[in-house]
C-alpha cells in the first residue's frame, strides 16, 4: 500500500530507495543484526546517514534534522524498514535527542546534540528498575544534591546495549517526600563515571542485549540535569510518546512475511494439507498488516493536516507487536524439526546448525520477540491507555 | 474423571518427587546443561537405582511392569523439573520398540543394559524434508548376510550425541513416501562411517544430524513393517510428552500465580487486576483440560484401546495449544523477568516449545485427528 504521493515526494522516495541500495553496508547484512554486530559495525549505517544529513528525520532543521514534512519522514521510515536496514541508534536519536533539544539548555544542546548525530556518543536508557517496570513513576534511584553535584544511588535494569553505551539518561528521585510523579528528575550520566557498573542479562534466546546498570555513589554534575528539578516525569512522558510511534513496524513485518512465504514453499510440499493451513494463517496476518498499514497512513494523513492523533501510538504498539510475534511463531513452526536447534552464544562460524540458512535464527527470533508485548509499556498498559484516553472508561 | 492410583503408583510418584526435589534443583540442572557433555551420568545412575528405567517394561523383559501409567507418572514429574536426561529417547522410544518388536535374543541383549542405566539409546526417524511423516524415508538398507548396510542421513536426532546405540528407520523396498518397505535397524552409534554433527536444542539438550555411509545395522522387527511399529511408538511417545508438558504447565501456573500475588505495580499486587485474574483463570482451565486429556490418553494406552492413534493426535494438538497459551502468558505476566535465562519460567517456555515440535506440532496433529475421523 502506498500513500498517494506528489511527483516531488515520489522522486524523494526513489532517491531514498536508490541511496539505500547503493550505500547500505554489506557487512551489516548478518542473520540477526540486533545481536550479531559489533559496536563499530552497528554504527556504520548511522554514520553514513549522518554524512548524508538523514540520520535524524524527526529533528528540526536548526538542530541538524533534514527538515522533512511528515509525509517525507514517513516515506523514509517506510523505505528504510522495507529494505531491512538497522535503524540509527534509537535511544540516542529518537529518544534522548528530542528531550535535549526540547527541554535542555543551550550548553547541553551544544555539548550533546552534535555527538548524538555523528554517533560519537552511544546512549542507553535508565528508566526501568527491578521494582518499577510498567509503573515507572515508582523509580527508587536516588539523586541527592551535594554542592554542584548529585550523588546517585540505584539499580536500573533491562538497559538495552548498555555494554556499548557512553551515556545513560536516567529517571532519578530527587524529592522523596513528593507524590511519585512529582519528585522525579531527568539526569544525564556519563557511563565512565566511577560507581557505574554494567552486568549482562542473558535472555531466553541466549543473547546479551540487555543489562543491569548499578549506580553507586555516582557523582553527576548539576549541569547534567535536564530542565527543572522534579519535572522529569513530564520529559519522560514526552520521550515515551516518541518511543511508541515507531512500533507499527509495517516494513519489518512485510519483509518477514515475504521470507516466511518462501520458507513455507521450500519446507512444505504443495500437496501437504499443512500447506493450506499455513496459507490461511499467513493470509490472516497479511490482512492484519494491511489494516494496520492503512491505519498508519490514515493517521499520517491526519497529522499532515495538523490533527493530533491522540494515543494512536498505543494502538500501533499493540497490533505491531502482536503481528510480529505471530510471524516469528509461524516461521519457527514452518521449519519443522529444525526449530529444535538454537544458535549457541557467543556466535562462532564453526558451530553446526542444521537445515538451510533461512532457519538458523528462527528459534532465537521466536524466543526474543516474546519481549515485544512486555517492553515499552506492556500491551496490557497500552490497552489501559486506550480505555482511559480514547474510550473515557 | 481422575485416576485412582494404586499404592505402587503412588509410591513411584512420591519417590520420583522426593528424588527430584533433593537432587534436581534448577541450579543443579543448569550445571548439567552447561557442562561439556550437557547431562549428568550420575543422575542417570540414580534414576536406574530408583527403578525408573525399569518401570514401564514388562516383568518378563526384566522390568517392573508399570506400563504407560508409570511412564506418565515419571514424565509428569520430569516435566516439572525440566529433566534433560534421555529417559524419553532411551526408555520410552527405544525401550518400547525393542520390547514390542525385538526377538527374545534382542530383548535379552538390550533391555537389561537400559534398565541398569548402562546404555543410552536414541531414535533416528526424521530426514531433511520429511517433516513429521514417519513414512517419508530416503535412507536405504540392503541385506548383507544376516545384517544390513545402511546409507543416508537423519536429522534432529535428539540425544544422539549421548547415545551408545541408535534405532534407525531405513528403506528396504519401495520409493520415498511409500508406507511399506520401511524397516527398523539397531546401529552402533560409534560405528565407523557414522558421522554425527551435534547441536544444542532450545530446551537445553543435545541433538545431531547423523550421516550413514555403508553402516552395518541389525534388523529390529519384521522387514518392511517399520512404519506400523513407529506409529505405535509415536502414540506412546505422545502419551509421555503430554505428561511432561502437563508437568511443566503446572509449574508455570503456580509460579505465575505466586508472582502475581507478590509483584506490586501502581501500589497494588498485579494479581488484583481483573484482566490478569481472567488470564490466570484461563491458564488454570487450560491446565485442567490438558491434565484430564493427558490422563485419559495414558489410561487408553495402558488398555491398548482401539482408535488410540487418533486420540493421541487429538491430545497432542489440544495439549500443545494449551501449553503454548500457558507458556506465552507465564512469560508475559512475569514481564522482563520472564525473558531472562536466570529465571526458570523461560526454560519451561522452551521445553514446551520443544515438545510441540517433537513428533509433530499441534496444527499437524489437529489435521491428522480430523483426517483419521474422515477415514473411519
């Protein structure tokens, strides 16, 4: 499905498509880019987009954004995700960047924004804690003022790729006496500070993507506070809004569906009754994707006319994650007995995996995608948001 | 409908429970799984000593005569503890094939070593592209004196890296897909010209692809009757796999319930949210239905009732879907913790995923269940 594009926008789409085809690094095309690439490899495409001026479509022009319309941003998102490119560092560009240019002071903007764009700084997110997952307002990590520093103590968890990070943006409690949402501040912490420890969390797919981050008497300069003390909740909510808009994942789902169809064709004989069963399941998911894509296009069209989409992001998150989980599940099923195998971590070229290449990451994708309905605000929480904000319940 | 267990069966259950509680903690299991070999020979010896490896065999064969119900009792407890040792492959698959199809000489040669915990077996029936079809066999066997010579390749042979002997299906007549012309053979797993390419399974066990290049095998059962033997074997395997799944489901449900009563978000336990209460009620119902159907299947297996194969497929499908639902929701309700390798919940999820592949996924067995009805 395509937006009805003006000739200029159609030309832009062709330009983006050609740029990806010519410039996307071959060495990033590994079976599972999210976990198989080194830090340097993960940054290659980010840096190519940076040099082109396309690394931060969301950002206003004055801070280094390309100054695209909503339609062009959408076209870019669609083309890059259809082509299966690894997005630029999301926690840097999509999350902390907009918080800094929206709520930060000039010194912070000058210090951090250029290094976010260039990829010189890798950011991770210090939101979740062992006791506060979906209920973020209960963060317990404390920041106590000591002269021109804060002393920070606490334990952040599920921190994606903290092992690579140079900086972490944290929600910290600065007023223990206030109501939960009122006493929170938004603090930027250098990962090299004494007292910061990163401990890997291995997940059920065997990969190391997330971490615990321990903060023990970490001294953070007061100049690293974003906005006002105790106003962090406002900035955090702003950021979460950005996180959820990109979760429909139409491009990715379309790509994985195409792959799934090829796998089913290769694995299951045309006269096997299972073939029809798979076709039916795939057809249902295709229609789910089509309906979600149409919804996304409708929302984009509304936004282009200046209409606030409200909590549409929650709808995209729920359906986008459910769809992708369904695809990974069917793919795992399609490879039959080979689905018993799981790649060993750390990865090594010498280890044997049974069956054709297309099935080698099916098990870990299936297992890994269980997280989608949990993170970024669980799907239960997203349903609560729609119940309250849309249905008025 | 609940099974009234005999005193002996109750004793078996409580002794398995006690042993696993004392010796098979999640941490002990983790140690075995991450060891070089990937399982514990010491634990296997303890199973033998307790009589678990003898339980289902008939007394004439040197067993305890417990039949499918003893297998069910053991497998259910093994499912609760995520046991990785090859009880299924050695006792349920190979053991029962030898007992049902073997000559007296073969039974005497093989069963005592199984019962004593001396030998490990694995069953090699799947091939590249065969999916879940027992009759889709390209591996060949040709007579050579009183033995046969096997050539071909088998895939996804669970426990093959640990096995001393394999039972292999191979074609002695006919073409690929023919139901007849398939025979079973006993092959020495360390034979020359037999190559193993090992890999780890999602549920922490070991499996291999096995290549046979002119490997000597000994016929098990009548020539050409392999598929019928494998079908009966699969029915028994499904009885045991369903019992394991039900054991794992019970653990997931109790862990999730416990977690929901202690985990607080928004100032209250998450178990106080109605949406999660209803979810857990559905998980409870799914387990109850699975438990009932699993017992019904194993009772029918014990009585060798007619139509057992259709019932086995029905149970494999229904219990497979129930297990998947429970496993999905157990991870979901545990949130991020459910995603970690550290917590046992994800490992139960993976065990259930593995069970759902072995001998056919729930959709495959649903279709088979329907087709067998149409054929009747």
